[in-house]
């Protein structure tokens, strides 16, 4: 990805411009004074928040997930709460049922469980019906992919210097 040849109206371009501005603001107040685990984690959080906020603003308010992300970031900044280091999503496995009617009932139950898991992953997903949830999920994945591409490019540029 070449940062200089981006289409100014593209999602990638809007995100890149906002994210680079946010990174500049993060680095402006002070330089890295120590590499304690606490300071590294705080820096990680600031970069993650900058990336999430930049992506949500780049999408504007057209998507439910972007509005939910911005709302979550606003409320989190108002009420600072402790964040645990080791929180991970649980991976659930599914088993296949016998054939016939039981299989269809099981398939519906598995689909319901999977939809609930998806609702937990997509910001604002709790309030969506399945059709909107799938549409928002596809868009959210596209945006996360864009975010990763831009961040990789920035990291590669800094590693060259």
C-alpha cells in the first residue's frame, strides 16, 4: 500500500489521515521515558483507542458499529475503569447431531448461538436483527482489514528508518 497515492475519498485514505494525526498527538506531549510494562500497556491503549476512533470517524455515522464504537469510547473516557490483561473470548465448539428433524433443530440452535456470539463481537450488535447483524459484520471486517493494512504499512515505514 502506497500512502502517497491514496484516493482522498476512500475509507483507507480517511482512516490513514485521521490515524496519523492521532499518532502525532500521542507522541507530541512526551517521549518514551521508560519501558515499564505499565507504560507500554498505556501506550498500547492510546494507540488502540486512536485506531478505533479514527476508523469509526472515517466511516462516519452511516454504520451502527461506528456509532456504537464512538459511544463506547466516549463513555469509557468519562468513567475510567480498570482493564484486565488476560481477557479473551471463549472458543465454543459445536457437535453434529443425528440426521432428520433433530439435525434441523440442532442447526437452528447452533445458528442462534453463533448469532449471539457475533452480537458480542460487533459493536452495537446486541440490538440488531440477524440480517443487519450480518451486513454490519461484513462492513466491520472490511474496516478492520483496512485498519490492519494501514498499521502494517506505518510499522514497515518506521522499521526501514
